[in-house]
C-alpha cells in the first residue's frame, strides 16, 4: 500500500526525470534526433529492380482502372443530367 501511494505522489509531482528532454539542451536533442534517423535509415530495405518494376505496373494498372471507373461515372451522370434537364423544357 505504501508503494502505491509513493508512486502516486511521484506521478502527481510532475517533476522531470533525469533522462527527460526538459533537462537536455536543444542541440543535444537535435543531435539525438539525427542519430535516430540515421539508425532507422540503416534498417530500410529497398526493393529490387524486379520488385520496383512490378510495383510500378500495379500502380499504373490501378490508376487506369480508377480513371475508367470515374470516366464512366462522369459520362453516366452527364447523360442523366442531360435527360433530366431536357425533359424540363
């Protein structure tokens, strides 16, 4: 029970911990950020040429399908609009 109260008091104080960003200078935070970016970039796995070509073709085919669907919908709505407004006159 005493441990729970002690931890609750520690949370309520809202004091910075020894490793927090509030005690570290601006330039050290920037340097740490750059080091972390470099570490993450080392983990990146780039696609092979064959994979890149396959992904390119998939994107092109998908874009063509979406263009066709939107074009047909546009033609359909245009014809419907013409039909509605031509019957009003």
